[in-house]
C-alpha cells in the first residue's frame, strides 16, 4: 500500500471519529448553592454487562479522583477530595454543593477482561451563594439614657444599658410642673420690680419734702 493511500484512509478514519465525538451531547446540570445533587452516570447505558469498578473524576486541568466503588460495593474516597457518595445507579451524590464544585465530571466504568471500558462526562453549574440580611424595623429601637440603639436579646458582656420607659402621663406632669415654676418666677419678678419702683418713689418724695 502506498503512503498516499495510507494517509487518505487515515484521514477518513479520523474524520469519522471526530464526527462521532462532536455528535455526542454533553449533559449539563444547573443547581442552587447548598443543595444536594446527583450526577447520573450515562456510561451505564452503554455497558450491558458487569464491570469491575466505578470511578468518578473531576476534570479541572487534571483528572482528579473523587470517589471509587468496587465490584463488591465497597466505596473509597480519594485523598483531598470533597465528601461524595456513589448511588445504586452509579450516580455521584454531592451534598451541600458550593460554586467551587462547578466543573466537568467524568464517570469511568472499568470493564472486565476482554471488554471495553466506558466513560461519560457532564457539566455541573452551581449558582452563587446569596446571604439575605435581616432588616431592622422601627419597633426594634428603644429610648435609652444615652442614644437610641437597636434592641438585642443578647447584650454585650461588660456593657449595661438602662432603658427608661416614659409614659404619656409622666410627660404631661413634667410639662405642668415646668409651667407652674415659670408662672411663679414671673410673679416673683413682677413683685420685685414693683417693690423697687415703690422704694424709688418714696426716696424721691423724701428728697423733695
């Protein structure tokens, strides 16, 4: 066979392989932060016979092992991997997922001798974690001896806050007392002025007499 004919057949073979690869649909799963998610192993649909083991990998530039399940059902987690389990249908179970769990995951089925290994890959997208702040209502504020501050069910250690409760009757009584004092001061001022005026008149009369 000539080199030209060999290259032609090799090009045709590569074209078929690439066409098959590009036609394969990549599964994608979108999940909320903090949820428990199960990633299906689509490779089990291709393997109609028993396999020796199931291994889940996370692909982030390298092929990092997450968890392995042997034929006897024993599950082994890889060192440094996040908490994960393999379900009865060989799905990867990830509890309490976070945005850093996003990425590509690979399910690898190790076949018995004489059979082909099977693999399937999918993409996991985890949303950002959102923390909701608790709003402070107007009813959470009380009048204190210094400044207004929000109430707390657990006061700070070493810090004492004296809460003053003032009723409407007490406020009105205070205003009434102030009004009475002002009235007395006005009467006293007028009396002093009248006494001074009379004294001045008597002095003038004694001067001219």
